[in-house]
C-alpha cells in the first residue's frame, strides 16, 4: 500500500490558526529566530530523534520545534510518516502539528506548545509525582484511552502507534494528555486484520 504525502499550506507561517488543520511549510529563518537560534535556554528535552525547543513566532504564538539530528534513529521515512499521519488526525487527545521545514538539510517539525511537558517528567520525579492526585491520574488515563480509541477505531484509517510511552504523552496547561510522536506508527485500511513488519521498533 502506498500513501502519497499531500501537504496543505495555510496563508501565513507567522499566523498560526488554532482552528485550522492545514499544514504550514515554515522557512528555516522563521524557526531559527523563534527558537533564538536553537539556544540551550529554549531546549525542552531530547531523545534518540534529536532535540525539542520552545519557540515563539513573531505574533506571539508559542510553538515546540522537534529538530531531528543527523544521527537520529528517525530517518526520512519516519519524518514523512509523522507528517502524513498527523495531518490526517484531529482529536483533542492527539498533539497538533502546525507544520514542518526541510531546508538546509534540516528536518524540523513544528507543534503546538504544551507547557507541562511530558508525563514522564511527573511520574518519575519523586517531588512532581505528588502533584498527580488520583483525579488527575484517572483523567490522564481516560484521555490516553480516548486518543488510542480514536486512532484504532474512529479515524478514517486504523493506526497503531507502536511507541506509546510516558515521554510521548504530553500535557497541556490543564494537565490534559495528548499523544505525540507518530514516526513509528503503522497505518492500515479498515478491512486489514494483520500485517508483517521487517524490523523491531518502539520501546
């Protein structure tokens, strides 16, 4: 099965519309300025894929920029996969992708900024974990479940995430969860019941 990468462009990369699901092709300079030249002060975290930076566009819109490293485990196929899948998905418990940039041999993904970072920052920190009372924990579990249910049952395609872990669950300002990182996800037609894979992936 072959999926073509079809990208819809919005009118302006400096005016991100929260209600629009059209992707933006960002200029490299725009992202460089927004992240203060990918400064350490703007660094939110890093993993096998590369580094994530906080940024702010000219009109004040906060963004998170995933910058894939040259030695990343995620290559061009995973990069395209994330753009293709995230452009199709619309759910309150899935992270929003605003756009991307592929200039100057860079592979950059621009997401909505979620101020409470990822779930692992709370679960595995003795001090922060106390902030997750049972009400918040149940809300997070329910949100993740709703996101997975949408991916596997209610989206136009059946999508298996394949890399769901605490660091790939982001939290908004109200501690609502959003599933992120679809680089390793697999997409299926609704009538497909099984598939083969040639490599072991995920966590």
